[in-house]
C-alpha cells in the first residue's frame, strides 16, 4: 500500500484547510487510518483516526472540536478537515494505515505516507 497526502499550504490563523490522502491497493477498507503531524523540532504526534467502516472516530485533545477525519472507501481516500487553525497547528501532516485503532494511535501503523506541510500564520 502506498499513501500520498496533499492539500497543505499557508493559511492565516482562524482559517481552514482540507487534507487528502490517497491510498493505492485494494485492501484500503481493511485498515484503520490515522493522521499524524510533526512540528519543527518536535516528535510525531497523533492527530485523528477513523476505523475501517468509518463508524468510529478518534482525535487528540489538541484538535478535538476543530479537526474532523473522514474516509471514502470507494475512492481509497481519507480526509482531514481542519477548521479554526492555530499557529501551533503548523506541521508536516502524514497519513498512516494500521490493523486496528490501538496500533494506529500508538504510532505503530504498518504503512506511512509522505507528508504535506501546513503552515498557519498569526
């Protein structure tokens, strides 16, 4: 499985962006999908996850109420809608696939994609 994130860019604080992640392969719907981010000089941080069918969603406290994860299994896509962006949201955002929620949230996902840079100006 190969993953490619897109949709990053420069946005002012309070603005919105929608990130997309395209997955190759026919087994996309078999995996839990997550978004992670890594800010300059910091470690990787879990952002959000969605289970195989899209029935359960998880997000970190830092983005809860502002970011929403969703997926389209017919198109092998996962999305991250980011609203009310803050300068501290500036990071490279990556998507990842894993066997289950615990694996993904703990950062032990099986497949990782290249990230897309989000820069939020104050």
